[in-house]
C-alpha cells in the first residue's frame, strides 16, 4: 500500500498568510459540472465548497498533508441533532449567511437544493444519497415516487421527508443513518435558490453563497475568474480564510505543459497550484526541480474497470472473468510512474478505509492471458472477441491503456480504445446510449467520507442508480437482487466494525463472484505549487487535494 507519509517539501507553507493577490489554478482536466447537485468529482466538490457552495456541515482545514480533518459546522450552527432511532436529523442555519445578491440563504433554499437530486432525467452526475436515505416512498422497481421539482410528481411526499420550521431543516430518513451529518458535507446537500434554477442550463452558472463569485461566465475548456463575494460574512464562516483577492482557473492546459510551468516557477506561475496529478513525464523532475514545493501522499481513490452488463460480450460471465484475468496491472503501474507512485489492487474499497478486504489478485500483477484465453474459448463467443473500452483521455492514461490492451489482446480480445475528453467523460458513461456503444469503462472512485457505505452502495446498488436517465454511478448496469439484499443487510448492522466488514465482503463478491468491477490500482498523488503559494495542504479526509480554504500568495 502506498505510504500516507508526505514527502518533505512543504516548508514554504510555514510563512505568515498574506491577504490579497491572485492565485492561479492550472488545470489539465476540464470541469464537467459546477452545479452543486451534479458535482461528484473530488476536485470540484472540494473547490466548489470552499469557493462558492457552502454546506450544512463540512470538513475542517488541516495544517499538514497527513492531518485528519474533523467534521465541523458550516452553514449550520452545529453538526446536527439526531433522534435516538437515527432516522431524524435536524440542522439550524446560522443567521447572516447570504447569497451573492445579498439575500439571506433560507432553510427553503437547502430543501429545494436537495430536491433537485430527484430530477434524475435533468440533474445527472451527482450523488444519490438523497434518494437512498430520505423517507420518500419508492415504486416497486426501487425508483422514487418523487420526480423532482420540475415535474413535481410526489412533491407532497418529499415535503413530508424534508421540512422547514424557521431556520431549522428536518430530514426524515427511511433507515438509521448515524453519520448523516457526514453525508450533508456533499455539495449535493447544499442550497440552491429556486428563482436561479434553469435545470440543465445551470451546470456552470455559479450563484455563490461562499467567499468568491464568478466575475463573468465560465467557459468550458478555458475556465473562469473568481472574485470576492462582498456579501460573504467572515463572521458566519470559521473555515474559509479567503486570502486571495482573485482566483484565476485556467483549464486550457495539458498536464505536461502545466507541470513544465510549475517546475520552472517563473512569473505568475510562482502564484500557481494544480489539482492535477503529476504525469509520468514530470515525476523525474519534481524532486530536483520543485524542491520544497511538492507533496506526495496516498490518494484516496481506486482506479478500476467496469464491464458493461448490457454489452453482448460482457453480459457473458466467462468473458468478464477473462477480462479480469488478462488485466495487466503491472502495465498500469509502469505507465503511471512505477511502484513508488502506484500499486495494483483487487479491491474497490481503498486501503485507507477500515473495510478494505485486500482481495488477492486473480493472477500475478501481469495477469494470466493463457488462462483467460481458455475461459474466452469456453464462453461460446467467437475469437477474437471485439471490445470497445473507454477511458478519460490524458497523456498518462493513453500510455496505461496501450499497455492494458496488450494483455487483453493476448487473451483473445480485439480491443478498440476510445479516449473521451475529461469534460464529457462521466456524463458520457452516465448517458443511456453509452450502454450500446461501449463494452467497458475506466473509472476512479474515492469514499465520500470515511466509510465503505459511500463506496459499495454508491457504485453497485442498481436500485438507486439505474433509471431511464442512465446508470447513475453503476456505469456497467450491474443489477443483482442477491447483491442488493446484501447491501440492505449491511446497512442494518448496528456495530460499525461488523458493518464495515460486511461492506468488505460485498466488495470481494463484486470482484471475484460477479466480476462486476475490475479494480486496477491505488496511487500516490504528487502535486506541485509555485514558490509564492503558502498554506497549501492536501486534505486527505476531504477529497485528497490541496485545500484552497487556507491558501494565500505572497505578493
């Protein structure tokens, strides 16, 4: 398991923070969603929350790259009050929290924001915890009887589950969720003002209740500039230091280019940082070229492959097993930068979580193409078996998938690779028509908070994911009644240690019995910042990226 120990090199973080100046965020990964209810990529959850989308509770800032953050109140006065049975949670909003136009953030804005998740045909891409946990009746197929605030079907059912009394919001749940105050750290449980809602057109139309607002429109593949929100009141916010006057987010770059610039550390790049993992081409130069300006910490994410159960090939059990057996994790590790930054795994749950089952690899780290070929020959499919595999396009994953293709093709597959641009990637996987176009998908996942209840049900419970609007996070349409019963049973286990063990057992079943997912690697995050950047610490509890709440720039 990659070590969680930070590599030395954070001394410049020690200076006295300086208010003012411009922080530059250099990105080689285009943003898919800024809509708080649709945001589900770690960078955007963390940056969105810290810049413009406050939540009822959040994670504290940290003063080192290895410190564990604590759950703290954000827009709420405290971290919530729970009933004895764990099925009713109440949060009271602080006075003085305002939108960027000066109007108060109301309890009703939070209730409305959460309701948008139920519009599964419009508000796609975000987490489904509201659908899973809120006490809104379900149809016989497991879908919600509430269709969201646009259609308004079942609105009365939602209003019974989520209600406001003055500044206090009450959530009634369909099961005990003792860590629901962790769940509401997600921006999906943030406020959204009804008069600003344009459905799908709200994807990049940021309307802020945090310390920053957009200066002008966000442009996909280019970025945008965040300036101070004069209606944010520091008296209501103990988390966000909001030191820079301006934050310029440039997502027009490649990872190679932005790392060349950060290592060179010239001009405005001295005031820059990135959330992009250093590509293999930059790793050799980081230690010497960015001494004192880089960090290497265990990433909270697991990278994995998802066979599509709707594909003619991978609806076949033996074909999925053959794909798993012929997967060469060593090729992934090499292309990602070697064993110092990546390690092959066969568990979806990250090693940092108590539930990690450490399921053995099905063969060596190189896979077993010969055994896989025998399985494929016994599958009834005609060899070579043509498959189309997608991944999120960047220079590192281009190399990774070239290596993986060799192993699969040696086993009797004929692999066609399609790299999809980052800003379209997950929305492509979640589109209903992807099911007939692709046979398998690359994905990455990290726990939303420190429990595997945010991994196994989130990715593999078909009932809260699959709908006419697409597969949700169950990208491969894994739909298994026995497995879903196991999820229900795990939720009911009162003892936390035993419950986490149950999630681990389900992980092993998903990987070795159903071949519903093929875990690939866990990796280390290597990030670099410019020499004027201070207070840049990786918040491992809160998505595993630099936490911009404490960042300042010397100027």
